[in-house]
C-alpha cells in the first residue's frame, strides 16, 4: 500500500469513527468481506468477521433511531464521548498495520485526537439544532451524517488524493472551531454527569463544588452569596456555553467566569423589580433573569445546581431577599 493511501485511510477512518463508529466498522467490514476494498492491512480483516458485522449492525440500528430523537441524542452523544475516540484510535492502528510499531503508536494517538474532534463537532452541531427541537431536522442531519461517513470511506479507498483534500479541509475547519468545541464538550459532559448523579443519588441537593470557590473570590459581591455551577446561555459579554457560576446576592444575580487573570463578573439585570424564572430541561435547566425591559440574561444550570437553587429558594420562602423562582416551559434557544 502506498504511503498516501495509508495516510488517507488513517485520517479518514479516524474522522468518520468520531461521527458514527458503528457505521464506519460496518461499512469497512462489509467492504472487506465482499471485496469492495482490497490491499488492506491484515489487522483490519477482523472487521469482516460475522460476529463483528452482526454486533456493529445491531449497534448501528440502535444509533440510527437514537440519533433522530432530539432529547435522546445529547445523552447518547455524551456517553459516546468515551467510546468513539477509542474506536477511532483502534481503527487508525488497524489502518497502520503495515507500518513500524512507533508509527502505529503515533497513528493511535492521532486517530484518538481526530476522533474526539469530529465527535465533539457532531455534538456541537446537534446542540445548535436544539433551537428547533423537532424530529424532522434531527432526522435530516442524522441521514446526512450517515451519508457523509459512507461517502468518505468509499472516497478514501477509491480516490485517496481527493479524500485527503476533503479530510484536510474538514480538519482545518475543526481546528478553527476548537474553542467552541471545547466549551460544547464540557457543557454536555457536565450536564450528563449531573443528570446521572441525580438519577443515582436522588434529589438531595449536593454541596457546591469546591473548585468554584476560587473563581469567585476576587469578583463576587460581598456578603450572603449563594453559588451555583452554570453555563452562559444569553449573557451579555460572555460567549455562549462559557463555563462559570451563578452568584445570587440578595435580589441580584451575577454570572462569574474565569479569565486569563482573575475572574470576570457580569450582572444579569440588577433592577429592583427583577424576577427569576426557572425552566425544566432534560439534562440542563434554564434560569432567566428578567427586568422591566424583558429578559436581561439567562444561564444553563446543571441538574445538581438547579436542585440546590430551588432548594435554597424553598428554604428562603416567599418575600425573602430575592424574588421567587417561577416555573414554566423551556424557552427556545
């Protein structure tokens, strides 16, 4: 096999495995079994085994439906954050089977990193699609992803030069979006972790994470603060999904996040007649702080933070230092 073909297969398999691991294994395995792809390393021949094909087909069938349900997709993708990069690394090692051991190790590291990047890109696109949380748009996106996986695999094995050009363009786009992708990955992992915590532990509000204390020492208002882990949803001056904490001091709500030196504090509307409205979500809840002119800021609360916020509000009681958190329907993003 030529060096170009080997490089293209390593990069291509790593990229598509991060999008849909089971479809990638199924397509390559069927291609090897029926002779669609030839001159491949012997390490990849295991993908053509009937047991592997049946298992990959069954898991792809599950993912095919899970990938098209708006509120199931984020949970499914978050769980696969630990699966797709490992699968991408394994496929990269298989594609590098004709190379020396040190290059196989390099292929595994590169494959895992590329798989994590493409997986995070997919999660980010799906999260943005939740602005229209209905099955049709998610089904179309999912079908396009599946078609892209199959098309890129075929292109990589039939036309390596063209595939390499496409892969390099996609990798450049992923690199440009890296800061956003990191925020999205952290957001989904925190949300899923909080959801699992509540499911396993129950409704007892957990303590405030200690790691949040340092981020508010220099910026928080003085006295009587309550702190809750959150992510920016619509906060003036903060990027969307920026990790930080909500600080409630009296009737004032603040979003505080880290920066290069110290911490940054952004007030989420300080009007004396402001109200806080709480919305239930699947893995995140939303808190919108409103003033007389309308919504002036909103944040995503992890499920543990949301439970503690509501717990503190119930304990404080009506007519306390800050207004009652009202319940309602989740607003559109």
